[in-house]
C-alpha cells in the first residue's frame, strides 16, 4: 500500500479535504495530515505582506463565507457533491479513519521534519501552506507533489491565470503537477493540462472551473507516479519566468481582454 502524507493550509480547505478523501478511495494510506493553524500572527503578517488587501478578501470568502460565493460558479462544491465527498474539516479524517491530524504554525517546523523522518512516506501531497524548505523536501520520500495553477515553466509564481490573458496567450492557461524544490515552482514536472477559457467566461468563473480539475489531476498523477507510470521532466531555470502579484489596474485590463475574447490581438 502506498504511503502518503498530506500538507494543508487550513483545516477547512475544500481542496485539502477533497484530495485527501479521493486518495483514501484510491487505496492510499495517509499516514498523517499536517495542517497550519488558523490563528497565527506570524503567518498573517507574512501573507499580508505578499497579498495585501486580497488576503482579507480571501479570509472572508474561505473562512467566513466558507467559499459560498456564486453557486453557479462554485464548481468544487458541485464536484464534491457528485463524488459524495462530505467531509469539510480535516479533523474528521481522524475521527472517521484514525489518521493523525497534526496542527502546526508552519510546515517547516522541526516537529514536521521529525514526523517525516519517523514515517518515511513514499511522498508528500501538498495542498497549500507556503514555501517548503530543503530539510522538509529531503525527508519527503520521492518529494513534495504540488499542483500549480499555471503552465510550467512558462508561468511560475502568482496570478498565472491572469498573466497569460494580459499577454494574450490564453492557450497557456492551465495546471501543472510537479515536485517542489528550492525556488518558486522550479521542480520536476509530472503532468501538464491546458485549460483555455470558454466563451463569455469570467476570470473568477475560470478559476472556479479549474479547482476541481486540480483535485482530480493531482490525485490521478499521484497514483500514476506511485505506480511508475509517470516520468519526471526536469525544468530548466532559463526557461519561463516568475510572475508576481498583478497590480489591480492590470487585473482590470485582463478582465477587459477576456471579455472581448482572449485571442484578440
């Protein structure tokens, strides 16, 4: 039986709970789930410096509204309902399956490293929670597997749905399953899936459509890799580039470009 550890950004993450439930159904043994604490001043300050006011909106949507925005676009909830996934709190995996769910302030803490050393997982499935340091990567079996909402190596970093639209490359919107390494989105590539925008689709709707695809793709890629069906393709650091948080004015421009048809030059 394949042995996996899951990393999560918060106990209520729909992405984390969905991926964990799907892995269990595939017969994977989840040895433990490490989840970052919600109340963590250091984490808030660090993420606020990175995301600014968008962090407040993200907290409101994900934790206060529980992502119950526009139900017409809330595809991950539809996906969960269709797949009969009803767990909404990671600690339910402990109650139902006896899986240790271990809170931490940071996924790089010594307690996390010690846990990896003791459990010797085949790999770690990353469902969010910040950058991972080398000592964690070194004790994660084959590595820490992540699904990036962007096409690597071309679009590393942040807002990599919006940047291809702004640059008029809608064919470069999609997701990449890869192993994490030191650096941002620079590890070996396992799977790439292009997800171009549909006619009259808005950016929020596109992002919502991508989320359940990410759940399915990281689970399928994880299983294929553990069964020896997926090769690792190294990235060349000289290929592509890293993108950063997009200014609000550029975000508005991207919305206009998409509304007019992303292929317009």
